[in-house]
C-alpha cells in the first residue's frame, strides 16, 4: 500500500509540473502575441523554449511511467 501512495504522489507531482509548465508556456505565448510576432525579444523566446523543454521532460516521464504500468511494475 505504501508503494501505491508513493506512486500516486509521484503522479500528482507530474500533473502539477505539467500544469505549471503549460501555464507558463501559454503566458509567454500571450506576451509574444502582444509584442507582435516579428518583434519578439530574445528573452521571451528563451522563456518559451524553457517552458516547452519542461513540458517535453514531463511528457517523457509520463511515457516512462506508462511503460512501467503496462509491464506490470506499477499497481
């Protein structure tokens, strides 16, 4: 039962990380839209890239958890 609690906490952490990265990415895209697509500052582009990288990292972690689940190592 303790493993299930740990797994659930890990899954909740991933959901929180995903939501935070998605919100950050959407905020940056809104800032880029307000600034105009052509006059985008380098700082905004770096912020968007870092948010996208975080989303990709969470996506890879979810894929690993899915493999563990399908192979019977989880639950």
